[in-house]
């Protein structure tokens, strides 16, 4: 089986970071699955994502040196995925990464084995999560909620996991999906 790039996307606040942390912990002993860290031009302690923090100049140097397999900008920050993912894929390892919706088309062209996994959430749940994390103003939250229908209607390819209840339920659905596409021996549970 060809190596698979599992590209997790969803609205900010949908729980991507939490679900990926759950899956990473559950699959830590699996030799055929790797979770890629993003390189981001924001502080290491900002947000819930386990990422590699870079200064803007450092990020640009890596980009110019060809050390990023993928890169994009969003909300005032630069994001990148290192070229190490190409080595992992070449070895037959499934790579899971937190991607960008806006970059998905480019990523899918570069990686035909890419599987989009959309994390879906209702507007009410998204509002509560955005308010609870306290990073956005009320106006920014409203702008994010206004974009939600367009984000969720673009989930026409790949898989969808609903993340509105207990983290464990959607997290286990992500684990099962990764195992299914990686052919890791386990009982497959349908996505929530």
C-alpha cells in the first residue's frame, strides 16, 4: 500500500489540535504512523498546538533553502511543514498533519496520496470554544462563525469527523481512521 498523507483541516476552534494530540498519544508506539510538527512564526506557548516556533526571518531562510515541503500564511503567521515528511512518506510511513484549508488544493496536487480529514462542528459549539479560549475578540469570533458554512461545505472530498461531544469519541474516530488508512491492525469503528 502506498504511504498516505492524512491532512487534518477544520475551522479554528473545531478541536483539531486536541484530536491530534489524542491520536498521537494513542498511536505513539506505532512505527508506521508519524505526526508532523508545523513550523510557525508564533511563540511556542501560544495556542494548544505542539509546534516548532520560528522567528519570521528564520522561517523565510528555511523556505528559501527549500527546507519546507509546504508553506502558507494565515492570520498574520507563516506556517510550514518540513521536507522530512517526504522522507517519511518514501519509507512507507503514514504522515498525519494539521493542514490549511486554503492550501489544500496545492497540497493535494503535490501529494496524490493525500487524504483530507475534515473536523466538523456546529456553530453553537464553535462559538463556546472560541469564547472559552479567549484569543479572539467578539468581532473576530463573529467573523469566524460567518466563515463556518463555507468551510464545512468545502468538505466534499475525504473523510469527516464530527467533534461536538467528548474528546475521546471524536479522538478515537480519528485514531480508527488513521489505523484504517495505515493498515494498522485494529478493529475499525466508523467515523462519528
